[in-house]
C-alpha cells in the first residue's frame, strides 16, 4: 500500500469517527439510556379530592328543606359536620358545599333562603370578614324579621357574637366530638322536628 493510499484510509477513518461522535452528542436521550438511567419519569398529578356526598333524594321528588347551614370558608368543615349530624337525624339540610357538580352554589343558596324555616349560621373568628357569610347573615336576619324563619347562631369559637346575633340563644359548637357538642346538636334536632308542620296540614 502506497503512502497516498495510507493517507486516504486515515482521512476516511477520521471522518467516520467524527460522524459517530456527532450522533452521540446530538441525541442525549441515547446517552442516558446507554448509561442505564432510563427515560425521565412523567410528572405526577396530585389526586383530585372527592366531593362530599349525601344520599340522593328519591327520584321525581324533592322534599322542602328543614334547615340551611350557612358558614364562612374557614368554618366549612365544621358546617359539614353539623349538616351531616342533622342529615343522620333524617332532616333535609341545605349546605352550599353539597351542591351537585354542574349547578351553581349561590343560586342554590338563594333558592334555599327563600323557603327554609330554620337558618343556622356558624360564627367563627373570620365570619364577618367573609363576604358570602355576611350576605347570608343579612338575608337570614331579613327573613327572620319578616317572619317565617327561625335564626340560630352557632358558635365555633369563643369570639363574641355580633349584637344582632347575640340577642338570640346560640348553639355552642366549640368542642366537636364531646358529649356537650352532641347534646347541642340533639337539642337543635328536637326543636326543628317539633316545629315541622303535621303531615297533611
């Protein structure tokens, strides 16, 4: 082999080597797989919390509400606990958190406020700072003074009640899970049941 042929062979081998190096750096995913790291993991999506559920109403019928439980955002869990207790006592309760997907909570609340005979408003530290809770407080007081609604303030903290709520006998719901809490709820259940119109009246 002449020195010219040897030189051409060297140039050809160098070209092949440069091409291989270029391919190697052009596809970093290839290097990762060769290193044994595998493909990058897909991002994880946090699970969607399930909406609280209540037993459905019988098909083709809707009982009138016995009570509405109003609350500020900070008292949402306390409101649901109370509403479930009333529901377990076979009372039909409106709670904005229970409005079904596809419906509008404010519209449901507005409808319930026009017909409900009992309005329970939970009072906690942030109630009067919550715009929706203030509106519901005003609507409940308005219906109470027009007649046809019994307004019940329910304390979830030891903060003083505002004057127009303080003149009413309040429920003490500051200690859920205790006998005192259960007695307060049982008292409310008895009052609502006693005020129900007689069947057929």
